[in-house]
C-alpha cells in the first residue's frame, strides 16, 4: 500500500486518477499543500470525495520546526523544551506534554485529517534532522514523555505513530540528504534508543515509522527494508502489532535500494505495511510498480480519526484555550533558548 503526496492546493485531474488505484491508501499533506485553514479543509474533503474507498489523510504537525500548517493553528513549541521542565517537575511536564499532544491532534482532526505522524521518540543526541524535535537525550525521560504524548493524542481521537524506529538520534547524518550508518551493537541500541519505543508500544501506540539508517552490526540494509528489524525485532521481540510505515522513499538514504520499484518492493517485502511516496513526481511510477501486488488498504482503517470534531466545537472547548495558554507560558522562553525558528522547516518530509 502507498500513501502518496500531491502537488498543490487543489487536486489535479491526474491526482484524482491516482486515488482510484487499489494500492492508494492515503495522502500525506505538506506546507506546499497549505494556503489557509479553510483551503486545506476543502482539500481534505475533495480527496475523500474523489476516492472510491476511505483514505488515510496524514501530515507532519509535530510543532517547532516541523509544522506544516501555521496560519490559523497554534504555534506549537518544539519538544526539546520539555526536558528542562521534566528536571524541575516531572508531573507538570508530563501533563503539559499531554496537552501539547491533545492540542496538536485536535486541530488536525478539526481540519479533517486523520493522522499527524507523531511523536518523535528519537533521542536528542546531535542528529541534524532531529535536533530540537526530540524530547531529551535521556532514554528514560523520552520514554516518560512518549507515554504521555500517546495518551494525549488518543484523547483527541488520533492514533499515535512512534518515529523513527529503531532510533535516528544517535548519528549525525540527515537521511533527507545523506546515507546514515550507526555502528553500535544491538545491545547498545536496546539499552538506549529502543527504550522509548518499548514504552510507547506498551502505552498503545498504533503505528511505527521506520528510519532510513543502517545499523551494520544488526543488519546490512537500512532498517526500513530490513526483515531483521521489522519482523524479528519490532514484531517478534517487542510484540508490536500495529501498522508499520516506511519513511519517505524519496529521501537520499533510501536510494541504496535502487530505483523506485526496488525501493517499494524491498520495503514491502521486509514487512512495511505502507510505503510513503511524498514527492508527487514519483507517484505515477510508484503506482505502476505495485501492479500485481496484493493490497490490504483495510489494514489502515484503525488509524482513521475517531469522533466528529469541527473547528466550531474545538474553539468552544475550554480546554483549547487553556492548553494554548499553558504551553505558551511554560515553554515560550525555553523555545527561544533551544533554537526554535519558524523560518526553518525540515524539508517536505520528516
């Protein structure tokens, strides 16, 4: 199954044709698809009306430097600021993380979108792509926040996606642009990076997104198309039963598998349920590449947003204004000190 990207603010005729394909299970939206709150809501409705089956509509709305929708939406602080609060008052920090998750998810659900790919549970250990998107460098602190964040998203009727398995935070390279190799042993990774993932799975996380990182002491290929990581470790050892997403196959670190068809085949054969094709110029070739493969788009129905909630109901909810105020008051000054800038966005993929 594929979740695809589209080019602009409105559906084109070709994109309507893509939605008819049996393997098209959903659409992921980016800043290129956003002009206003009204426009993006109309776009999501148009996608649903154009498709012959339910589509999973997705976005990366983490907050901080990865926030695709801005005007008309809460200015969500980067996750890194929570670490300082945790050191002072663990309970208050976790409560605030739940509110961050609930606020983010509620706004996305009010827009008509099912899923924001969150939370990031990578460790904050210097990776260029992760940066202040991570809660902390301490795996136990990240595990704490992971559980709180999953709870907050579920409270808003949104499934939670842990990313980027088995941990992207401990290498320097940004996989959007470079290959990344983490040469640690499985025991070292288990003791650090896998701790938040285990906690999130126990907390009921619904999906996992894979990392385009190679861990040569564990498997020779990137984790996203490694049966060792997906089948043996994630599903076997860790007992995960949810949906497994690839990261975007247009990222540079995915090129090692070969052309578009090889990338898709390798991810699906390794155990990914869904392949992300975020770049619209790759979609036609990707759909052709999966001809003849059995698709099970019904597997994603559990990730469809739960419960009707429009903007009018959300704005009338006292929790909405309270959450905005609490986040701005507690994390505003920390966001500045940790280098959050609205002007910088992590590409069109995350």
